[in-house]
């Protein structure tokens, strides 16, 4: 692993602008269940059963129970060394963008500042009728309320569900930055959900050198320049350390 970390550090050392994309795996060592791993189910429901507008229309209370369960886990969780290594990488980079698929706010809690939330944030709510966005009421896990807006509409988590469009400004801003990047780091994502899954291929087409850190092979493991199959909380700090010591 050390050799690959050195190779990754070499790629980052030569880059004045770095694009990092993270997924649920970067929060796994904070105790946050990933979506497609062994811990990915909740009461035998998969994320595809719950994270959809149809599921919310059909049973808003069930969807809110799942989100309350996740909110309560996340509130008790702490950022882990992977999150802090991303903060350090941002600090030492001339130009830096973090695109996260995660909605858990842990990157921001760790201190990341230039962050784009591709799938929203679990600690915001949005009215299903008027679209007003506000901070999410954090429920006691046992509560079964479905919060409502002043307009009477049901409040839903301000996240992107399956079948919904990504906020166009965030996607455009991500691609604009990717076009300027000299290195891409892909960390803790299975790379199967679009359009985030397009990022590795776009980077390849642009001739940008890329690094993957994940626990299992992904559709882009064979096309990245360095693929490190190990825990983000162990690998990212090693890469950042190698980057700073050899400078
Ligand atoms: N370190 C590195 N990688 C890890 C770790 C870890 N400690 N633990 C798990 N992983 C890897 C898993 O091997 C898996 O490939 O993280 C990946 C997580 O994949 P998913 O659970 O599919 O999560 P993600 O890729 O973020 O899903 C994308 O799908 O469900 C939607 O909106 C949801 O943002 C999510 C999107």
C-alpha cells in the first residue's frame, strides 16, 4: 500500500488544481452505513426502496423514519481521519474542489470549505409544494412526525432521490472545475450511480491523472492511474503525509 500511496502523492504533487469526489465509503469509519455494502439495509429495505419520490408519496412516514434513523446516527458520529485528510489536502492545494455524494455534512464538520453537495444534505428540508428550503428539525428517533411547511406542504429531506435531477448548477460547476483539474481523487464510492459515475470517464477523456481509494474494485478501477483497495481512513492520511514530507 505504501508504494501506491507514494505514487498517488507524486500525482498530487504535480497538480496545482485537485478534484476530489467522495462517496459513502469515506464516512464508513465514522460508523455511517454505506448504501450497497453488507450494512446497507434498514429493516430489510434497500436505499432504492426508500430514496424515491414515489416512496415518499406512498409512505412519507416510513421515509422519514429512515431519515430520522440516519440523522440520529450521523449526529452521534464524528468525522474520521479520511475527512481530515481531505481537509489537509485542500489546505495544501493551490486550487481544490470537493464534490461529495454524501449528505451527512461530515466533510463540512471536519473543516472542508470548497464543497459541492451533489445529492444534497440530510440536515436540510425542502417543502414538497412551495420548495422552501430550511434547516431540518432533528427528531428523536422514536418520533413519527412528518413535518409540514407553513404553506401546508409536506417537508422532505433536501436530498436528491433516485429518478430526480441533480441540481444543474452544481453539476455544471463540477464539470467546469474538472476541466481545469490536473489530478482527480475518487474515494469511497462504488461508482454505479449517475451522473457521479461519469466523473472518472470524463477525467480519463481529459487526460487527467486519477487515483482511486476504495475497499472493493469498481467500474473504473482498471482505468485509473492508481487504485488502492484499502480503508480511506488509513490511505488518505498516508497520501497526504507522503505529499507533505517529500515536498
Ligand atoms: N474506505 C474506503 N472505501 C470504503 C470503505 C472504507 N472504509 N467502506 C466502504 N467502502 C466502499 C465500498 O466498498 C463501496 O464501494 O465505499 C463504497 C460505497 O459505495 P455505496 O454504498 O454504493 O455508496 P456511494 O457510492 O456513495 O453511493 C452513491 O447512491 O444510494 C445513492 O445517494 C446515494 O450518494 C449515494 C449514491
